[in-house]
């Protein structure tokens, strides 16, 4: 830093600080989007890994009765029951409850997301 004049070094530090702040704000925004998606949809999507196998209460999807495979997309309901993502989505088309314990999955099942509601107004 001794070789760089102050008139060049100070702006470089300022630009680096701004970039760092923008990156932190973007990460916080992505975290908020994920949190809001879990609240809206009522489940969290995870990828099945052997290490996390113990955190699921069941090793088999209760809807299709197939075992979970590595790197498979798993939907984890708020009640902590795990299902294949495609199985849970098919189930939620018919009912708004967990297939295992009948706990309500979506808080407002008839409420549509903002994007879909806005799309209807343009049609």
C-alpha cells in the first residue's frame, strides 16, 4: 500500500467497501426470499444427502412408498415430515394437509401469489 498514491488507494478502498455492502445486502435479500417462500408454500425443498438421512423422521416417501435416493429433491413440511417434492406437489393439488399428520401445509390455500394475481389483471 506504500507504493500506491493516496489519490488512487482511497477510491479503491471505497469501491471495495461499496461492493462488499452490495454483496451483503444481496445475500440478505436472498435469505428473505427463501424464508418467505417457506412461509407461503408451507414446505422447504432440500436435497437428500446420506449425512442428513437421520434428520428425516422417515426414510421412505409416505405418498409413493419409494425410498429417498441421493441427490433427490425432498420437500420437508413445517411439521418435519419428508416427501419427494413431486409427490408432495401432487398431494397438495388435492388437499392442503400433510399426508402423514393432516397438519395444514399452506396458511391460506386459496390465496394466490402476487405474481399470479397480477398476471390475471393483465389478461
